[in-house]
């Protein structure tokens, strides 16, 4: 299953702290690490672990961070089509407290230097699915339009930027929208649900709800000890995409997605090294992902 993941390719610096400081406050750094990040790449790595064939489409700078991001993705089995920019590779600082809650600081850098026209036509034509993450709205809209015209399903996870950017044109071509509770409130208030056939709302450790057609399905979360919630939503999306593409019903797809999101919270950093044994182990025999994997 070929999945194109289009969006930001970042370099993440993760700082674990004893607490997220209040204004004029101070926290103590307990650990520091760095690795590749960005929602498009996080989802792609998770997809690769679940047996899909992902391609990351985005942009990086001509620097060590960009080269390191390429190398990490190749090692994870992810193909890339990355545009090189004169701007530096975007660096995000993820501040994680002892409960796994995350605050993010960053600059724009090179991560929106790519345009829809930079993706070769044969790459899109050979795809089974297009997964869009938060990016330039015009670029995302054209990619979504071109995919929909080729009968390629489109999913969209705009993330934290949904309230601040106009993604109406993107949603008019998307079949699945992923959002958290805060983003869902904004989308509902502005009528953004109306053109999407399936809306999946992530509730963190409380599970998720899918609204599709005249059905609303809610599944509970998976109880795990949370280390770092960064990238959990991207792993969730990867699980849902793979499950639905292989023909799972909405209940099973949500269960798989919840397991993938939960597994992602058990490791440091935004990348989740998923596999079906881990997913099935977390779901248990009654909710196993089944032999169709």
C-alpha cells in the first residue's frame, strides 16, 4: 500500500523537564535528545512499521539537520522526495514534562519551501492514499485536488495550525479529517465538518470518536504509562489509514489507531517504531487486529 505523506520535515530537539514553567518561572531539564520530526515524517515512519510503503514529500535545508533527517527516514524504510531550500531545516524544541505533556517552540525554516508542482505526476499516480499534514494551505489544496481527481483517497491532519489557517479548500477534497478535541471545536464552529465524509476526533488517553455518515462510533483508549505524547496523533493516523485501507470496519480501525497512538506515548521523541505484534499485544485477544494484517 503506497501512502504519500506530505507536510513538514523537521529536526526535533526534545527537552524533558520536571515541569512546564509558568510565565517568569523556571523548569529543570532532566534529559535532552534530538532526532527527526514533523507530522508527515512521524506518520510515514509509523506506516512503514505497519507494513505500508510510505513516501514523504516535503522540504529541508542544505544542512546537517536536513541530511540527518534524510538518513533517519531511509533507515526506517521510508522513501523521500524532499525539496532542498536555501532556508535552514526547521528546528522544533519539544518541552516534555513528567506527565508526558508537550509544549512546542519552533521557527518556520525550510519546511514549507515545497509546492504541489514539485511532486512528480507519476509519484501521485502510483499512490493508494494521500495523507496531508499541516502545511501551506494552497499547496495542500492543490495536492488534495489532484489526488481526488485521480480517485486517490485523501486524509488530512492539520494539527495545531487549524485555527490559524484557512484549509477550507483542502477539506473539500478530503475524505477523512483527523483532529483533537480543541481542533474539533473550532472545526465544528466554522462548519468545516460538512464536506468531509469521516471525521475522527482524538481524545488522548480517553480514546477516539469517528463520525461517518449517520454513524458515531467511540472506542476507549489503551491504558499505558505515558512517557512523551509527541507524535502520538501521527501514529494514530497511520494506524487508522492502514486499518481502513485493508478493509477493517470503523470500530476495528479506531481500536488499531488507539493502540498505535498509545504505543507512541511510551517512547521518547515524536517517532514511533510500530509493528503489528506490539499493536495486537496492546489490544489483547478480544480486540486483536486480526489475521488480515
